């Protein structure tokens, strides 16, 4: 199941930080390393995991490789979350009722 790979990839805080930087726009590995204390080989490994999960894609421009968020991976996350979206309004209403009861 691809969702397992996505959540496994995002379970690592470094990969989440990389993914969040890429959400701002495409970057190469050197730009991604700015502000993150990891080596170039570690960055390559994290990017490989994100690519394997379908969250990041790469494209070459000359000798440089740029990375960006893959919208298909985001769509899979959105589909997974949509299954649970109906659950939250009822839970929020119950919480609101509980908080009102506690105030009285």
C-alpha cells in the first residue's frame, strides 16, 4: 500500500523538513541542505526515500538536478485524509458541547 510508504517517509523529521522546503518551490540538493545539518550523502538518501514514496520528483538541468514536490503523492495523501474528513465535524460538535457543559 503506497500510503504506508508515504507516511513512513514523512515519519522522519529530516525528511519532513526537506519536504516542507520543497513545498516552497523546486530546489537542488545544495539549496535543500541550507539550514539542515546533514551531509550530501545523507541528503541524497533522504531524497531517494521521498522519491520512492512518490512525494518528490527530480529533473535535470544540465549538470544540476532539481527536486520538487510531486502532486501525485500529495493527491494520495489527500485521498487518504478524505476518508476521515466526515469524522471530524461530529467530533468537533461533541467537543463543543462538552466544553459548554464544563463552562456551566
